């Protein structure tokens, strides 16, 4: 079943680091060990509990991606901007009622989570109850990037006292102090809006799927992902997980943004389509009206996946 979504008039944050030009993820051989799948409570991440993974932090200045150690979550990839732009572009043209029929948003390889931020802001503004499940290979990314971006989006959307940006106040540095009072207000506001945030770390696997609950009866699930099919191996693991999640509910779909071809590492949109066909799913390209620059340099595409 095909269904559409409409979203409020908001703008993607372009202040993050953006990958421009024809660069692709740099892949190195996977480590012998594999990160276990784990769920992290919102309170755990807010309180910064748990050890910092120095191996992950060390990768920020040395590589875009190191398979099995760091999966690129600190960087905002250009295809993530494409997907966020598509969601924003649908706002003026589509009926928002369809989102009310959805109770869960899942972003795989969330990183900076720009696509989820668009829907998170929309849910806050329109009083739509939703569960957001954000999954990234690295728990450090969830703690230092994903959750802070959600908090900043909440603060900007609900106009929290003390949240200022340089263009609004010439004397402001744009800093926002995350003190215990703000944290409590954030948690209370989420509860009052009936918005739940869930965080998962680890590789794409059946164990990860087991930690993601199914949507309610007659409700839908939307899966978001960007730059997740950079190699044949990642494409297979990603597609297996996505199709397994889509099979759980009748009204579900995945929206994926990717480069048409990842030179040197082998991933491609054609490879994604073939992997979906093998699993009884159909993957088709979405019209990219309103998404600038998708055909410049390395071609990029927006793909929607649904089960037959």
C-alpha cells in the first residue's frame, strides 16, 4: 500500500559539515571484533554515562569511515540533506493527515539525523504522537551528535528561553546551556507531546531488528536512511534488515537516499534494487523535484522501498 506524508514549512540546518563534490566513504578492512547491539536509554545519553570510545573519536579527523570501527556518523553526508530536503519539499503540496496514520519513524545509520529532525519538528508543531527509533553503529555518535541535534531542534521549535542564534542576537555566540532544568523540561515536553525517543547502537543484524518494536494495529512505520549502501556487503546487511522490518506491518515503507554509484567500493542504487527484488520488495526512484544538485557531480537518487 502506498501512502504519502506532508510536513510543515521548516528549513534544514545547513550549518553542519557537508560532503561536497564526488567524495565517497573510505572503507578499510573490518576489525576482527564486532560491536554488540545495545539499546541506550534517553536518560543514559543525557547524563553522558558510559565510557567514551576513543577509537571512534580518533577517526573524526583521519577518515570518513572505517568499517567495523566508525561508520561516518559525525559527518552530515550530502544524501542525508537530499532526504531532508525531500521531506521539507513535500510539506506545501501534501496532506499531513497521512503522518497521523504512522506511529513509528526509524532512521538507520542516523548520525546527525537530519531527516528525522524534519519529522521531529513537525510532530512537535502539530501534536502528532510518534516513536522515533534512531540507530547508529556507534553509541558515541548517538551521545555526541544525534541526541544533541534533537535537543537543539526541540529548543528552536518550542522557543526555549536562552536559545539564541547569532543571526537573532548579535551578542550571542549561539551556545545553548544544557543544564538539569533544561533536561527536565525536555523530558516533560516529550511526554506531554507523547513523543518517544529510542536509541540503538551496533551493526545491522537480526539482534538490532529484535530491539525495534512493531507498529500498532492499523498504524504505519517509516524507515529513513542515507548513504547506507556504499558497498555490496553493507547493501546486503542493510536490505535484509529493512525488508525484515517492512514485513512486520502492512502499511510501511522505507525512504532511502544514496549515490547512484560508490566508486571504488562497489555499492550502487542498482545493487539496492536487486537486493530488494531478491527479498520480495520493490524499490523505485522518487521524483526529486525541489531537491537541488542531485544530478551534479556524482549522481544521487531517492528511493522508496515497499514489500510486494
